């Protein structure tokens, strides 16, 4: 863990420079929020996140406690006492409200909200039914409210209906509400003696934030804690947007059970990415069991996890699984300077330890550069020749006990290929371990590179750990190798991401294209289009399809085959046909008129027998010698239209080798989708086959995305399979397509 009070670390980021130069944050003020712009994309959705003005929530001038109590043994009494202590720390005036009490803890009590002596910034509702009180708060022009009461969406249909009524009342009121089903975490006692960039914490379950909050005892500064509960109004996205603008926030740590609004979350993540503020999140719902439990807890959709995972990566949100990982990764990202290089060196007193950690690091994709011969020769001045110093660096133990230890560390950090030094200490071995960690701390203080120490002792009470390592503001100290390597990978990935980040919302289309008007005329609300009609839809957006004709007689089929050119493929075309191959409604490799006539009769006979309505038979150009892919659009409950690409053909449902993105996205993201595929090597050319036309494939992905953006309200599903990607320079052809209208 990076240490505490011995100096302030700064991040080398545009955000820090902007703040230092006094540049004003953009956007006109609106009620309770500041908005950059009200621009919308082609589908009418906002392009930029609103930023709630939450300053008066976290540091109010006046607080009303409605339902306040000082009767010992009652739950409201403990809450009232904690609120009084918190208000004193932040300098707020407290006004208890209770209809029958003249005073609470010696403070005069107002009988109702209407009797409060001044305008209120924050109202805390200690009542079972908050709905009637919301109307009173509206009349009093209260800015913020907190509802602790449970029994809402987390309990089922009846509670969900009650939450809908509460949310509607809040929207009418103009105030902003935290909760319901929240707790007191926002009003905890935060240490004010810690320096450096802070972690801002957001949790839907208050208890799940405890490990991160406790990191203050290890010297890690926390600035805020937002326990969002059921998110009837204020949600995780609101707090991400707000924290991303706070100059003291170095990283945002989130525990998310479900997202209220997928689009709002992505806009908030985009704002954090623009400001170069890392967001680290535990997102529950990787498994069906986790998803069910999260839904019962918060009453929100958890979302299809593959889509959520892709969306998080798309906007640079770092997903971790455990609360210990959340703590360690957020702490490192908040405090460490931007890397000078991507290379990682493992330095240890044991060859076995070094080899093990280096193996794990390589498995996670960390780059372990082999140190130059000159650097190795330098290290061998202090390390015996028989020990390997190529990377990992094994010092054999004895050099750490004298002046040589610091020389070795300095030499490693001086290498231009090295950005991170990781030193695993599997267990304390004083006095050598004491000298080792002191040298590491001193070297880190003199360097602009990251030094990480894994202190493997199960005790954690040793002075070398408690005083030296945790007392350093420059060394990142971990208790497990796994958390250290995961955090380092996240640290390097984040800085690579922000260096090249360009917000996709800046380039999102604002107005429909000419293709949209053509496509709209082809849509049939609530119906599935025939293959022929679906291909017309693709043509409207410039996606290439094979030469083909729709015919309704055997003679017309023969004429069409002559025009298309042999060999041909013949397929039944009808609005209700989803899997033509399974029904025997596809004939391939036809090379003569007689074969075409026979195929026509056979296809129509099968369709008649199966009871399938046809709009005709397609006579198509036969396209071979390519890689079969699939591309399409589906509608996600959280994020709306999503774009998928993967290996296609008849095995698409078996292989499940796909990549997903949420529009809008640019060409770089389209290429990244291809890089994620396990079968990517097929596109690069294998067993003598030529490389596929990746340029054309990326272009198809972007055109499909345009369809998703423009036709999202009209298109429930689009499936192009197979999409035949031809050899390099020859393009890509949609051989079949299925489209379902909304």
C-alpha cells in the first residue's frame, strides 16, 4: 500500500495541469447540476454527462434531521448522534424535526419541515414512509435528501412500485435524493491528516466499502463515500461524474450490484476518462447466482455480463473481482505517477521467488524486458556472476545487508526500459529484510519510477512493514503477489488507455444519414424481414451483398442464374425463415440450368411441406475463399443497441467467439474487437491461406454500428451470418442476413 503523510504525490495528467492553471470547468449551471452541453446523438440520447452539484450534499451549511430522537435504545437516536458529530466536523447547523419533542440532545426541535428556521441544504429522513415528507421538502426548497428506509425495489413487485412513486415525487420536487435503502457511510469520520491524491468511494452496499474505507489506517487518503442504495434518484453515474471533477480525487473505487441506467454510466465513465481519473469497479453479476442475489439486494438489472464487461473496457473502467483487489488497485492508481516505461523488473533475494513472480507476471501480460548486457555487467559488480540478473534479478541475499543493496536498486531503476520494480519479500528475515525495505524506500524517494513491495508476512506487525513501508508515500506495498501484479497491470493499462483516449461521443452522428431514410422505408414494425429484404437494408448502408435475384418460377431462376453467373446458390426467402440450412432450404454449387430448375422445385416443395411462406427463391452469386464471420446488432436491456462481431458460419453458436461494443465507437475500437477474438489467427492467414481484408471487415463493423445508432428504435436484431471476408484488398460480402423489426 502506498504510504501516508510523508509527502504528496501528483499525477502527470492533463487534469492536474488544467486545475493548476486555474482553468474553469466547462458548462452552464442548471438546477442541481452543471452540464457541458445538451447535445444529443442521432437517436435523441444525450452525448455528455450532467455533473450534479453535490458540494452542498457533502458539506452542507444546514441539515434537518426528520424523525430525530434522543431516547436511548432507539435506532434513530444512534443515527441522530452520528449526524450531530458529522455536522460538527463539517461545520453544518443541525435542526431536529419531530412533531412531539421540544428538543433533541438539547437542540430546539421544529414540529414540521414548514417550521424550520432557515433554508435547508440536506434533509435526513428517519421515517418509515418518506413519500409524504418529500412534498413538504419541496415546499421548503430543500436541495438534498437522504432516505434510509428499506422495503422498496429490493423486496419485490410491491416495493418496486413504491420506489417508482418515490422517484416520481422526487422528479417533480426538484430536490436530489440519495437512497432509499441506504446508510450512514456518507457521514463517516474521514481522517484529515493524510496527504496526497485521495480515493472517492461509491458503493451500493455499504458494508462492501469497509475494506477500502479501512485503508486510511494504512495511510491511504479517502475523500468521500457515496452509499447509493437503491438509486431512486442519485446513482453511481452521478457520483462518478462529480468525483471526476474534484481536484483531490486521484481514483474512484466502486462496488456496483446493478446499473440503473447503462447510458448514464458510460457518459460518466467517459467524463472520468477525459479527466484521466481512473475508475476501478467490482461489478457483481458474473454468474447467474451473483446476478440473482444482486437483484434481490438492490432491485436493479445486473445486465448481460459479457456486454457489461465489454462496455467497462471500452471506457477504461478497471474491473476487479475482490474487495481486496479494489482497495489495492484503487490505492495504486490514485497515488502513483504516470509510468516512464512499460517494462517490469522482478527483483528478489531468491531465484525461486523471482522465477515464480516473473512467471505470474508474464502470464498476466506484463512486459519483462531482458536487461541489456551492459546493465547486467554493472549489476554483476555487486551480485555474484553465477546468479541471473537478466530479469528477474536474483541478488542471492547477502548484498542486501550492506552498501551493495542500494547500488543494485538504483542501477535497475536507471534502466530506460524499466518503469516498475517489483520486490517480493516472502517473509521477514531481519536484519537483512529491514535493510532491504529501507533501501527500496530511499531509492523510490529519489526516483520517478514505481517501486512495489510484496510483504508476505502473515503477521504484518513488523516495524519494517508498519513504519518503513507504510510510512512511505512513494512505495506501493501489497500483501499478496496476485494483488500486486493485478494492480500493476491496471496501472500500466490505464495510462496507455488515457494517452490515446478520444471520446467516441465527440464523433457520434448528430443527424441521420441518407441511408436512414432508405432503410426506414424497408422496416416492418414487429416483423422479421425476409433475407432479401434484410439484404436491401444492408445495401442501404453500403454493406456489400452478393449479386442475386429474387424469382418466383423455375424459368426465372434459370434466367437469373445466367445473369448472376455460375456457380450459384439458391435459397428460400421468406419473413418467417430463421434457419434455412436446418430445413434444407439452401442449395449450393449449382452449375447448370437443369440443376437450377430441380433446385427450384425442391426448395418450393420443402417450403410447402414445412408450412413456410415464401416471397420467392433467391438465386445468388456463390462466394468462396474467405473467412466466415458474423456481425450484428442486439438490444441490451441496460445499454440499448450493441454491436457484435465474431467467427461465423454454422458453428457460431458452438464457438461463442465474439467481441461486443456499445455504440458509439470509432475505428480503433472496431479493430480492438478483432484483436479480442480467439480465432483472430484465421484472419491473419493460416496454413497457406492469404490474410483476410481486415480493412473491409472493420468498415463493415462501423457501418453496422451506424445502423445500430440510427435504427435502434426500429431494429430489434440484425444478424449477418456468414459475412465472408475475402483476401486482403478484395472486401467483405454479407452472404446471409436476418433482421427483426421492433
